[in-house]
C-alpha cells in the first residue's frame, strides 16, 4: 500500500509548494522540527512588523514539543500578540493570548543514511479557543486581524516532509485548519496552508574531520495561505478571506543544545476578497530554541 | 547505500552474534563502541542521540563526529554493553541503527584527546527534579 501512495504524496508536495523540507528548523512553521524520545524542544519566536503600515504587529509564539515515543512527537504552541490597525485616521489596538495549537506528529516513513535523512509524517490536532473573536471598542467589533482567536475549537490536520544532508536541507508541510462559524463575533474561514523551506550550510565550507563544528545556515522559506471567506455574527462576510504568499530569508546558528535564527518576512502576494482589505508589511522574525532531556517514561512508551 | 560517504573508514560491521561473544571488559580495560550513524546531519541531530546516551548506564563520554557521521562511546571499566542497548539508543532517538563495533581498550592505553568528546553526566541525587536539572544545565 505504501508504495502506491507515497510517490504521489511526494510529488504533490514537491510540485505544489516551492521547496519542501525535512525535519530541519524552519523559521515560519514548527511542524517539521525534529524531536526524539524523551526530548523536550522549546522554541521562542518574536515576529514583528518592520515598516509603518496600516497593520503593525508583534507576535510571540512559544512552542514546546515532547518526544512521546521515537516516532510520535506532541506539540503545543502558545502565542501572545499585540496588533495595531490604522484605518480612516483611527487607530485600534488589541493584545492578549491567541488560540493555542496542540497537535501530534507521527513519523510514518523515514529513510536514514550517513549524513542524511528523509522523513514523512502526518499530524493532527486542534486550535483551542484561548483567544477571543469578540474583541470590540466603542465603534463595535474590531476588525478580523485584531481578533486573537476564532471562538471555536478548530480541528487541524496536515502532512510534513523533510530531507536533509550535512550541506543541504529542505522541508515542507501542508496543513488545513477547519474554523467552524461562531454564533457571535468574527469567524475566519478555513485555512489551507503550504509551507516550504530550503537551506544550505554556509559555514564551515568544509566540515572538520573530527568533532562538531559551529555552523551557519542560510534558509529560504515560502508560505502559501488560502483563507476561505468567514462569517460575522454567524452571517457570511464577503469582505473576508483571500490568498497570501509570503517569503522569508533567515540566517541560523545551530549548536548541539540550542539554535538561533533571524531574518526577514516579505509579503509577495496579497489578494483579498471584497473591500477594505488590510495588508501586511514586511516583518522581522527571530527565534531561539533549545533542547532538554525529559524525565524518562520510556519503559512504558517503548511498547507503544 | 544512498550516500557516497557511507563508505567511511569504519571497520566492517560485526554481526550481532559475534558481538554478544565479545570478551567482557574487566577492571583493567573499558569498552569502546564505535557506530556509523544514519540520518544524523547537523549538531542538533546529535542532541537527539545525547538524550538517549544520558540514560545509558556506565557511559562516561561520547564523541560526535559530523563529517564521519560517527558516534564513539567510552564506558566505565568493568561495564559490559550489549548490542541491543546500542541499537535501542538509535531506535529511541528516531534513527535507523547503523553498523557498530565494540572494542575492549586497556585502561593504560594512551588517552584519545581528539576533538568532539563530551563528558556524560550521571546525576545521583535522590530528587528526580534535581537530577533533571543536573543533566540539563
């Protein structure tokens, strides 16, 4: 069975979404991060808008992953954000916790060889409604980008793929988030997202014969995001949904116990439904992740 | 093999049956395991393995070689490691086990001071939390 559908999935991933990635360290998505049994991965991101525009933001996602077995990793991502929107001479702001993403990823297929690997892993989970979709001010409900949640439990599924060597790497994911309509407030539509990443080691140019060198990697990423039309107080909202395509370039310093990355996020295409579209400007992305050994329960989990 | 560097300067893999008959280490020698890694491509990948090595009894230090894609483990004198334990390290770390060899090295042999060695902590505190802190920080 696997031989029948695996090439098709690989082809879809390779054809549809620019580059694809292995379990490397993409800056704009966390689904492909590598996690071993009894390992904890903690990652802190800081994403901010760089240029003055109608929409300015600062987002601080914190992701924690645990290797529950050698194949199953559990992820949780909390996010706090601060957003400011300038429209018609008025400035509206919002801040607070966003919806919380919880998902599990199971490595379904892997091919390992010296200094290289290829992985394919489905994932499933949900966004928990820890944010709010009914934030308002004296003028009424705040616009969609200022809301911090959807107000509902949103199922989330996807597939992630990665291939890496000591010099090059690539990763991708394809995810879908169902956003059921809430009776009140702003309800965004479902989100189909495809992320891709390619990376190349810049330094050292040649690996030393012995030991672990300090490395510098250059990473290019792309995010294709299709938002379906949403609803407003339970009624269809024609001025919602659309398509965005972002690109990102980062420099990353990986070590044995931590990794640091910094770069820029560039909106390439922003097409929105209806009128009154709110466009994002370029952003600055920074992340720091570190790895810990978890208390062991492996005697139980190895049997899973 | 998919990768040219698979043909590294590692000794030929030893069949599991013969490994099980390896002469046990005694207090005048220690065991050294040298393994060809598969799927490890960056420093961070080695942490996945380090997490498992931390839980391997008797290992005192580990050598990570990225270019060779090789792991070397030194054990305390008298500690006998089984091939199954070595395989489990890789499986639990999420990698495909590669060929490895187990050698008995005399304690009096010249120390191996090449780059890449990391001392492995084995905290002995009664408190699980303190042990966790010691192993991670």
